[in-house]
């Protein structure tokens, strides 16, 4: 993996904000030459630091979606069984193991508060879940 310096980090930050920014504008904003930006981009892509470029699309329907992060504590050594059960909950967009007080982190996406309430009930009713804490995501900050 390539070691990142301050210029690399500033370039990545600009690309996170707008991956379509022209090389000329990136160079101007960073105070370097276009050739420097070109070579940095090429190195970051070839080394695997940048794995792709994407477009964020604003979908008006998304404004009604309820998204949340649920932290889950598992009883004893039941993590595999709990994960197996959680995989059957379609409202869980992603599931991650973690360390510390919580064993799992679930990214939940529901189309309404009623669906969200039902999803929480289903998850909390799974055998092996000892405790949970859920936070609804209100807005997204661009990094």
C-alpha cells in the first residue's frame, strides 16, 4: 500500500467532495501543476488507494427512507447464530462485527417509521441478542 502524504490526503478530500473535478481545477486548488495531479492520481489508482470513482445521485424518494445504525450485544458465544438470523432481515443493508461493548453493527434502511418499528421488534426478538442501541440517521455530512 502506498504511503500517503499531505498532498495525497488533500487530493483525496477534494475527490470525495467531487470525483468529477477536472485535473486543472484540482491542480489550481492544490497549488501544484497539472502534471503533479496526473501523476498522483495515476499512482493512487495503480497502488489501489483509489479503487474507483462514483456518482452520488439525489433520489427524492430517499427523503422518506428511515435509516439507522443499530449496535447489538450478543449473549455468550452465539454470534454466528445471531448473524445467521440477522441475514434474514431484509431491512438490514449491511452488518459488521466489531469490538468493545457491542458485538455487531447493523445498518438499517426502512421505507417508513412503521416498518422501522416492526424491524426493531423483529431484531430484538432474535434469540441470542442481549442488548441493543439504535440511532436514527438524520442527515449525511459530506467528507
